[in-house]
């Protein structure tokens, strides 16, 4: 059987950085060529970054993407890489689509192309367009209607884009009908907890349906709230794993494959009305060689390390891609700010993390000490600035009491953080977790201030688990655990009044998080949750809190998404909404 050395470049891109992304493609194509690759592939919309969102509706950006693709093909040839076929994702437009109601103007396309000998020899567009969760591709793109197949060294290679594998029908069965010996799907599939297992089973299933070896090439890095975890997978026609790339790690997966020889040139229309578009680049198989590269199988991260890695990658990408150099965190001595500080140190380096303790008269000595101890252990910059003089001035003028007095303390801290940010150029981290955001247990313009919320999609019970994991990981490496044990074991408290603890206002976090997971993540109603064994009064109270806090969540900064339904694009509810699950 013909042989083919395949190079799957699992790398990062930045939305809008056409020059930088093209530079990365050239760099990794050269690396692939030096390793003897016969065919090279890059992720979905690699040239433009993903997701481009409403940039897809801007004709100037679509034009720039098309021009950048042509320039890339010319440059690859000029640098001696033209003989190596390159599959790359980009933003295109359909020249044939007829404008009609319900489709985006200008007919943008989530597209892929094959570059060879200085030219774009094949263009194709994603056939299945996702329209759920964070995906709005019906808003942005028109679907492709071809079955692209390229013949490389005597092997027919079918091409697909992400959702083409996730949905039934379309290009997967069409690959079998076209008689292809290899299916390559380029993807920008965002990370979610436990998605790696789902992804593996999906690729196995699709390979068996396509009847050929299937390569699932994924992106890594971060874009706003999304994280891409890599985990590229290659399986044979029987669904057996041939290679699996690391999670959250940029690099090139190289593997030698033996594939069926191409038959007669396929033509006509196949499954789902897809028209076969076949391009021949090279008929002659490569001279037989001893296979050297098996691709390898990288060990999977355990659940906590996987989530923690996603949070680190998400924050690092947001800081770097938006041109920031340092982060600022209000350190209370509590578990949330401690975990955020640990994530920040791992993401951007402790030398670029600045912590501020802002005690009031209600701050306990142990909390002030825990904040200082965290800073010492982590090696970050630290200072203490009391809010008492400011608080006394406000109270003298306004005479606030109760909740207004409590929230004033939080807002003074928020103002101080933003003032330091303006003065010194740091980006402020909002330390709120998903449990607090869900029930509105935060202060607008107080603890919610910031440009990014690293644990915005992390329930409180998971915060504790991740803190313990991070400390154990440090111990395993012979390092000092960054998070003080007291921050983990003491009862959570906002410390805005004497002897305050979170359970004064909320159910115990294990109960609260279990209810929230059903209501927020799984859209279960009150009756279903109560039927699952939860106290009706606790359920009713929790649901009321969630429903009434939408206006707060809408004003919270973006943060790394790790669940199937994070607050933001995943869960879109009206602020003005009188429907209630409970009375």
C-alpha cells in the first residue's frame, strides 16, 4: 500500500492577526518539511483565528483573509516549500450563493484550502454549521456543498471541518462513497470538562463510518473565554487509535501511514447531495521506506489537572493576546483569590502578579495573615492598603447601615484595584466563582470589577478541589504548596460584618452546587430538582436567587469556560423576565 508521512500541526492562532498566523503556518510547514512530511495540515480557521464572530460579516476582513491565503501560497513556494501540500483553515466567501432571507449578507464561509506549488488548488467550506452553545455559525456562514478530495502520492484524502464530524451524515459517509483512503478533519473545538472522552469515541465512530483512517486535528490556546485543548487524534478504519497528541500543548504530530491506493477518479454527487470535487496533486506513491514515526500516544491528564490547565491556558492567552504584561489581584486570604493568584502565577509568572490586601475593621487577623502567607509562598508582589480611612469618610457622610454598609467595603476595594490598575498598568482579575455568580452573591462595582474572571465557570466545590490539587502537585515536585492550608479549611466568608460566613445567606456549597448544576447547566426545572431528592424550600430559594441575578451576571467580565454551559454565550436569558420556576 502507498505510504504517507502526515504532519498535524496542533498550534495556536490569534483572531485578526493574519500576519502572525501566516508566520506560524510558514514556521510549522518548514518544520514539517524538515521531518520529511508528505502532507501538512493546520486547524480550522488557522489563518484568521477562531471564532471571528461578527468579523465574518465585515467584507474588508473577508477580503483580507482571501488575500492572505493567496500570499501564503506564494510565500510557501518562494521559500522552497511549494511541493509540500498544505491544508489550512481560513475565512472565505461563496461566489455562487444566492442571497436569501436567513443567510448572512456577503455569503461568508468557514473554509479550508489546499496550497500547492504557489497556488490555492482547492477550496471548500464547512458543510454542517453548529448553532448551539457558543456557536452561532448559521448567523455567520453559508454551508459548503462539496465533498473535497485531494490525491497525494497516490492516496485520495477527503477533507472536512469540525462539525462535519460532530453531526451525522454529510462528509463522513460521503468519504466512504468517494473511496478515500484518509479523512482529515481540521477543528477548533473548544474545551469542556470530560469532552476528551466524547471526542475519542466520536472519532472512532466516524472512522468506521467513513471506512478509512481518520485524523482529527485540533487547535490549542485561548480566545476570550474559550480554551482549545488540542488532543488531536488519529484512528484507523476499525476505530483503533494510531496516535493521540498531548492536551494543552502546541506541537506537530508526525506519523507514517500505510493507506489504500486511490482508484478511479471519483465524480458526481454523493451523500447529502454533496458534489465531489477532486484534485490530483501527485499520482505516484513515494518510494517505499521503513516507517519511523508512529505519532505516539500522550498520557491523559487527570480531571483536576485538566481543568486547572485549561484555566491557566485561558488566562495566559487573554493576557498575552490583549497586550497586557501583569495582573493585579485583591487578596482577601480566602480560597477564591488564593486559587486565582496560583493560576495567575502559573499563567504569567509570579514576577508579573501583584497582590493587594485591603483590610477593613471586619477583616480577621488570620485572613490578613493568610493573604501575606500566600504572597510569600507564591513569590508574587504584595502590599497592604487599609480601606478603613476611606470607609470612615463615606460613613461619616452617608451614615450607611446593613447591606449598604457591607457593599460599600467591597466597592471601595474595587475602586482601589482599578486606581492601581490605571496608575501601574496591571490588568485586574475578578475572583468570583460560578456558584457566587449564579446566585448573585457578589457586589456590582466591588468584587466584580476586573477585566477577566479566571474562575468564573468554576463551582465553589471545584475551587476547593483545584486548590488541593495544586498544592499536592507542588509537593510532588518538591515545591512549597502555594495556597495556605488555612485558606482551604476555614469557612468561606466575605468578612463584611462581624462573624459573617457564606452559609448565613446560602445553602452549604455541596448542596448549592448540585442544585445549580441541574438548574444552570442542565436546564432542569424545580419539579425535576425536587424529585431528585433536594429540599423544596432550598430549591425554591436557590432558583429565586439565580433568576433575580441575571443583571449582575450580564455585567461580569469574561472568564475561562470549562463547562458545557458557562455564563455568557452558552446561557442567554433576558434580564427583564417574570417567569419563575418557583413561587
